[in-house]
């Protein structure tokens, strides 16, 4: 049913009560990223720490969720334990469709449960169960128990955390339906601070589609573009793991804590190697026909000799970079083994892998010892990194607890800030050049998908600061429209502005169609205003020396150009935030 307002379920874990709110703002905030900003503005406590019970944990979907292919993501918003500022993380799985079938545009969780709990919500019910017996259990064990407690499939989504979330690690993610994650910036720790081991969203209501032929024809056209053209086929075939060989050839792939950007040993961890040796099957998020989730297998001896345990581990480019090349591990099965431990611990594998790479170099340089690391961490030693990933998730000692707050925080204590590979948070796997380094370091989510900065580096040889910053601002604005829909960003080449207008009109959102420029600009500015209100100061961000030392196919990093980009982009971000503040005062 098309509504001009948002239908939001707000649950207070402290009281165990919830209620459904109706909020205006559809034509301004759309859904997804926009709705998350609206809800944080309403429920958030900018002056309180991230783990204050009253801070909200927000999940939002968009107006096209359930209506069209790849409108399959959920936006999770919270005050981050990583930097104590407003943050977003995005995930697929079944959560978006489950919220749609529960007739909800958003779920907002506040308060703190008196004992470890699981929250289950649907169209007509709220259920909070004491699950103290799951506290300390890894993600797999918790998932198995929650599936028994809440049987069903299809429109049911199960979110849970592992030990990393319980111990407050800023690298703790939220596992969504086993193979997807709200990975970055510590959403799992926010759940842990609320004594919330799991969330079950049960899509137990009806969801009607438009009955007219125009909608059906448009759906068929969009579906065909997603499944029969070359635009999306790469995501199904090798997937993003195909990037490993090409980035290595470009001298843009981080190796051994970014001490190299290329290595002949790449053959052991290419997308082709993973597909040939480890690929078990493809999977897809609910509402997606592409199937970009690549599930590999690994086997280990179990208990007695000649008895084996087979495990399934999802992989794509970023986890392979973080658990593979960044750690100098060049065997595909060994990389899956490191990922598997990160999954069980409930860690964001990107942040965890990059942090452990820093630890290995710090140990190599004598800044830490085996007393802190507990074991000898050496690049290429997969078994040592598996054990270290366990210690990082559990927070075994003071060193691992500090490292779990970020590599730069550990470096501030032990030294080694110059080789901490942090761009706002632990870097993504693109050593493409100055525009990308500035883009991730200052970007709203500190994500390589905030903008196409990594792509800009590969297409532009000039050093035009104004042109590059204008691109970053405009590209972010266009992506904000998609993350407010909420579309998977893999579909950004399919979902042009014109096509999105058609989709909105076909399901009854006539007044939203044609408003992309105005709405996305407003949401973009609002998000930055919320970041600033919670303490973000982009002009104070610096980039570690390691990035100044890099040599790629374009040559050595130009520190002067990088510094100019940082200054200009920080100014642009500040101006955006001030625009939102000014408009708020006028209204």
C-alpha cells in the first residue's frame, strides 16, 4: 500500500514495550539513508556516547523495496563505537523484504535489555526473549539456535552478533542471514551494548503488487536488464573477486600491510582460483535475481584422524584482500579459513584483516612482542592469523581489546602510526591513487562505495583538484538517491535517474518521481550535518605516511596533490553540513 508517511516500529528494550509511529517526510527523505537520517535526528542523542542506552539502532528500507529487482538492501544507522559519530552500514540478505512484509518502513531499537535478549518483530507482534545462554556463543551457534526458536524461512530474517559485539569491539559487525553483514563501523557493538544478541524480523503480513499491465511490463524490462545483459553478469560469474588479478596488474592491490601494490604470487588467490578450486554455489539476497554471493568450501580434520568437517564461507573481493593479500596469504583455502574465524567471531573481516596486517608489521619492527600478540605473527602464516582473528574477536588481552578499537588507536599506544592503513577506518582494498585515498578518508561511511573515487583515479591522469572534488560531491549525491531507494549499488548502472522515475510512478509515488536532484541533495547535506553534530571534523583528518610512499602504475603518490584534495574536499563537506543547518534554522 502506497503511503505518504512512514510507518516505523519503535521498541524500547528497557521497558520491553514498542509502538508504531507514523512520520511525515516521504517526499523529502524518501526512505533508506534519508529515513535513517530523519530517525536519528528524532531519536539520536548527539551529546551522549555511542553506548548510552537511549541511543537508537535504526533499520530502514525504501519506497521500491519489494517492487523491483535488487531493491534488496537495508540501511542500518547508529552512533558508531569506532569514532562516536553518526554512521551508516548497508546489508542485503532477507532483512529488507522481511521489513516490507511486516508492513514497516523502519525499525528503531532503543534502551538496554536487563539480560541478553533476542528481539522478534512482525506486523502484529513484538517478542523479547531472554537468551542469556547464547551470550558468548559464536555467530554460527547463535544462528542455529535462533532458527530453532523462530522456525520458517522466506520472509524471515535473522540478525545476530558474535563475541566481538559482546565485548564492544569497534570492528564488530551484525551478521544478516549468514552470508550478509552490516559490517563496517561497529554496529555489532551497538547491539552488544543493548544486551541484544539477535533480532528476528518476521514478514508475516501480505504485500500487494500493482495489478496493471504497465507495472508488469516495466518489471519485466528491469528484470531483463539485470539478467540478460552484460551489465550485471560479472557479479554472477567470478563476482568482485575478478578485481584481484586486474588490480594486481595495475599495481593497485594492497599486499603485506600495503608494503607492496603487486606480487607474482597473485595466482593463488585470483577470482579464477577461488572459482576453480573452492566455489560451491552462488546465492542471492531476497528480491535479487543476480546471485552475486559466492559461497566457497573449506575442510578441516575434525576430532579424530581421517574425519573431516566441511564448512561453507562466502567470499568476494574485499574479504579476499583483507584476509589474503593484505596478510601475505596466497592459498585460497587458507584465506577462507581466516575468513571463517572472522565470521564466527562476528568481526568485520575488512577492518580485522587490515588491523592484523598492522600488528604483523609492528611485531616485525619490534614495536610489539609476542607477549602482546600472544603468538608470532608473520606475513603468510595463515594459521597464526586464524588464531589472531580469534583473539581479536574475543578481546583476549589488553592488546587485542585495544586493536579492536582500530589500528590507529593501537598505534597511538605502541607506535607505528605511519604504517597504519587507515582511511577514516581500516582501508578497503584499492591502492588506486590520491583521489581514492581522500575519498575514503573523508567520505561519509569511509567506504570505497561512498563515491567512485577508485574509478576516477583509473580514468584521469590530470591533477585538477576542483574537478576531482566536484566529482566526489556529485557522485555521492547520486548514490544517496540509490541508498534511499534502497538499491544494491551493484545496480547503479541499470537504475538511471530516468528508470527510477518510471519505477516510482508505476507503484504510485508520482510526487517523488522527478525529485532526485532536490531530495538527494537535501539528504546528502542532512547526513553531513548529523556527522558534524556528533563530532566529525573533516579538516582534522590526516592520512598515514604509508599512503604517501606508494607507487602504482601511475607512479609515486604526490603528497602535495593529496593534501590539496583533502583540504578542498573537507571544505566541500563542511559547506554541505552548513547548508543543512541553515535550512533547518529557516524552517
